[in-house]
């Protein structure tokens, strides 16, 4: 038990004063865990605070329109997570009269809640002895026990889940689970682990053998696919064309300036990109602008893809009706009206360019 005692003692002294740690309310823990699925604590804190100011209770969230929910989420990406929070809040109001369920299976059945998030909510909000394994926990455990199995191979995951579960001290799941993650975030970091001040240094086999940076072991990754894409700001008088992506598409329900994927792993030259963009304009809008002006270049990453999005502007003559082949809902809006529409983060950046 010395490892557990040392980690708990360290956490009681060093835990960051995060807003959901004040009273460990399940609504706050749930929202924080969903936001933390894609971002670091420091980055998500302003979003978390804005969310809680706008939707201070689960019932308020359930009653709010989806457009507002997506707007408040804007900047965090992965909008399906915001939609799932919203849908689950409605379900909790309907099924449990607005009281967050304490039962693990009921938590796990909520939309967007998988094994990790259910374990986090059950242990952190309800102090139930459920394991949780995130990237921080994987790193700490693989170093403490010098685990040679690659952490990114699916079939090895159960080993870490079992190990983590076996370590939870009775009645201390809330603090122990957070302590292990916090140790990974603050002390046992990926690049510069602070072993000399680590509270479990004497339990750590990688440290004892001076092999800390050999862990965690990973399988070699395939290099990401490079994607060339283009977005066009159609300008007509003082208005810009935006359109809403259909549900079921990636970023479904969000608004964008019309964009196209041009090529994969082709490393197109500037001329080729211009040519391909004009071809996309012709085929979708039957429109050939007089002048397609390059405005900006935005990088974005998504699963195994590295995308370069080139942004262009094109003047549309007042008497030209721009009719798209796709039936996506579209609108001509002024830059001042952008704040009324939820955009994906790349398109929110484009909106800022001309606001
Ligand atoms: Fe991580 Fe070093 Fe502590 Fe081991 S001693 S758990 S490697 S920080």
C-alpha cells in the first residue's frame, strides 16, 4: 500500500484547485471529463467556465436550443461531444427528473459516455471503485511497472485497466484516480519527468533501473496522410456566403464557408491548388470568378490526417445567382452576423480574418 499512500498524500497537498473539485457535483465532473477528452486542463478551463456561466445546471442545458449549445462549445472542436451532452441532459431530465444517475450502468448508457468517462464520473463524482485509464495513467503505470507491451495496441489495454483497478484503495477511488492522473500531468510527464521530486520514486521500477524514457513503449506509427483543401469566401456587396453541413457528415450541423478537399498526399503546387479550386467552383456552383485571391493558409489535424486549408476570396457580381449543386442550407450574411452561427474551429479562424 505504500504506493497508494504516497500518491494520496502527495495529491492532498498538490491537487490543482479546479472548479469541479470544489464539490464534485456529477454535472460539473461530467462536463469537465467530456471537455478533457480532447484538450489539456489549462486550455479547457476558460471554456468550462463559460459553459457553467451559460448552463449552470443540467436542467438549464437541457432546455437550451442546440444552436446556443454549439456556439458555447465553439473552439473546442469535436462538436458531436457537445451534441451528446445536450441529448444526454434532455434524457436525464426525462428519465431521472434531472438528477444525474449514480448507477454506473446508467452513466455508461448516456450518449457519448464510454468506459473511461463512465469510470471517471462514477469514481470522481460518486467515489465508486471504478478504474480509469487515460494517457497519463498509461504513462505512469508503464513506468512504475516497466510494462514492455505497447500502450497503443488495443489488446494490451485490458492489462492496464486491470492493473489500475487492482490499485484503487478501498473508499479512496475519487482521490486515488485523480491523483494518478494528476501525477502523470504534473510530475511523470512525457518529456521531462520530475523523478527527483516524485512521491513514488521508490516504487518505480523504471526509475530504479534508470530506464524512465524507455517507457511507455509504443508501436511505430504510420505517417499521417497529407490533405490539400480549399475554402472560398464568396463576397457579394457586404455579405459572405455560408452554408450548414448536413448531420451525418463530419462537422455536421456546423456552418462553413464553402470548402473542398482537393487531393491526398499529392503535395500540390500553388498553381495546381488554384486550378483545382476553380474546377470545384465550376462543378459545384457553375461559377467562374474573375479573380480568385489567396487570403490565408490554415493547418488542421484530424485522425491520421494533416490538412492544409487554403482560403481564397472571390467577388460575386450582384446579378449572379450562386446556386450550389448540393442542397445544403446556405445564407448570405454580414461579418457582424458570424457570431450567431457555430463554425468549426478552422472556419471560426477564417471568420476572424474578415470580422
Ligand atoms: Fe514517473 Fe519518475 Fe515518478 Fe517513476 S519516478 S513515476 S518515472 S516521475
